[in-house]
C-alpha cells in the first residue's frame, strides 16, 4: 500500500492495520497528515 500524495510505502501494525488514514477513499500516510492541513490534503487528492 502506498500514499496517494507522496507515493511512500505505508507501514502496517501487527494486526495488519495501516498507519495512516483514508481521505475520500484514498490512502494518506502519517507524514503527509502532519505536513499538510485537511484543506490542503483534499486539494492534493
């Protein structure tokens, strides 16, 4: 699984859950969430 913004591989927890989130059905990693505000993320997707 890869981030839809930076194309970085998203890590999984030991229960196979992603360390990130879905925004409009697209994966976004933790780094991008910290870098950009919600409005910026919606524009980039």
